[in-house]
C-alpha cells in the first residue's frame, strides 16, 4: 500500500526534533553535524535567535495579506537588495524553480516589448539544474529529470559548460538570453570559470541578448560575497535567488536591471504567497546577518580553512576521494565509491551531506560555522573514508 506521503523522495530513516547552530538532533537525542543545511538553505543554521525573533514577531502581527496591497517588509527588503547589488528592481516569489520561471518570462517579455517577440529561446548548459517545473526540467535538460513527462518544453538550447565558442555557435535570431549557474550545485559542484562569465557578458552585449545567473545555490553569501558572480566583476541583467534567502523559510526572488524589470507590468506575472510579510521579515533578518561587518570576510576565511582540510583529506584518502571542487562554502568531494554510499556512511557517523551529480559529495554547511565545526566534519569524513576503503578491500578479497 502506498504511504500517505507520495513516494517521490528517497528519505533517510531519521527525523529531526530540533536544531541549534550547525547541529540537528533526532528524536532519540543523537546529534548530527549539518553540512547539508537543507541543501544550502538553512543559511544561518538552526535556531538563530535573530531569525527566530523576526519570524515570531511578524507571525504574531500578520502572516499573509496578498499582493493586492502594499507590503512594507517587501519594500524594505527590495530596497536593500537594490542598494547592495546590480539590480534596479526585485520580484519576490517562493522557490528557485519559480524564480527561474520568472527570469525566463522576463527575458522573453523584454524582447517582445522591444519589437522582437521571436526572441524566446534561452541558452542553458550541460550539467545545469534550474528546478522541477515542466519548463525548468526542460531548461535543465537532464534526461533523468525529463523521463516520463512527455516532450520537453520548447525554447531551451544546451551547450557545454565553460565553452564560450559553444555559446556563440548556439546564438541565433530567436535567442533571448543565457542562463548559467556561477556554480553548478546539483550538477556536481562545478564552478564556472571567471573568465567564462566575463566572456558571456561581452558576448551578450555584442549580440543584444540578456545575461541571467541562477544563484539559487551560490547566492546569499555562500561564495564569500553576497552573489557568486561578483567574483568575476560581471554585471548581469537578471538573477534568480532562493534557498538561503529566507534562512529556511520558503522564499525566492528575481533581481533585475530596469530594462528587464519594467517588462513585468501589472497582469504579466504574479504569485499568491511571494513577498508576503512573514517571508520578507525572514529575508530582512537573514540580510541583517549577512551584511553585518565582517560576516562575508569570515565566510571566506572559514571556506579557505575547510578547503585546505579537504585537500589534505584527499591526499590521505585518495582511494576514496579524488578531488575537491566548488567555491566558498559550496564544496564537493569527487568520490570513487558511489556517492550515495558515502553519503549514507557519513549519516551513520553523524554528518549530514548531500549527493550531487558526477559522483560528488556536496558540502553546503550553514554560513555561521567556524573552524571547530570544520575540524569535526573533517574528522568524521576521515572516519568515513577509512570505513569505505576497508569495505572496498574486503570486497576485493
């Protein structure tokens, strides 16, 4: 008999009762070090007092009013994003997939308003992940996610990642823009070359198409800057955000330059829950912490410390881990055994991680971690590596 919850998740048999900082505790009281952060979502960890207070206070006042009325929490949050980013205007929604849908619609509408309604196609990349809606699995292009859902939605062309000539060759009279992740999270924690991002900007300017970044995983401080594209000193036309933006509260956003944002006139796009008082109270609280003096610098220091430890781990356990990749606190270990097996072994040792494409174990801890949590994670990963190596040796006998 089917369970009451639909069977579309392969859930581990553990249920968490509460969390504190970088740790989660199951119903039996066992402590787990959370280096998955709800897939890069619990940006401030668990039980962060400032975030908890902001959500509780807002929930006691008003939770939802709809976008038929002004939402001052959203107005404040949008103004802060405009002040601290490339953007001139912001649209709030609920998930990364919804943000990417809005981004693509805005690209198409921008060209339609400029008397080029034929410009509807978006160039995406092999190894991408942009969400689970029908359009976004088509933007992703992975056969595994497309299987069983009929013909892919038209309008997406896929080329090799980090290959500017492949992008140039894909641009045609119907091309509206390019959508790229500065770091491909689901696709194997693969960073874009910074020069590739700069070349994309130049190519978009040359051909009159739009440059969009999917920063659902890489944004909100995870790279050590507010947005990962800042490392390339590139100004996009439009960016999608989600995951860490609400610290675990469901929230997402589309940030855009005026030439793109002005295309979304009343009636052209909308959302029931996006940009509500409670979500934006959470978003403002998260931004308070991330924009505080020294916080992003601390992420960079912690990320460098963790990466050095992971490189040493690879050097010591090359039969299990063969390389480190990623940016900031979005890092990946390339595995020799199946990464699902490594993930399960880590869970058994009390460390939460996330599998990614290309047989990579993804590490996306809360942004509030320090060296002590890094040391603990590295010790646990060392124990996992020894266990996996012993299992492989035993199987070979």
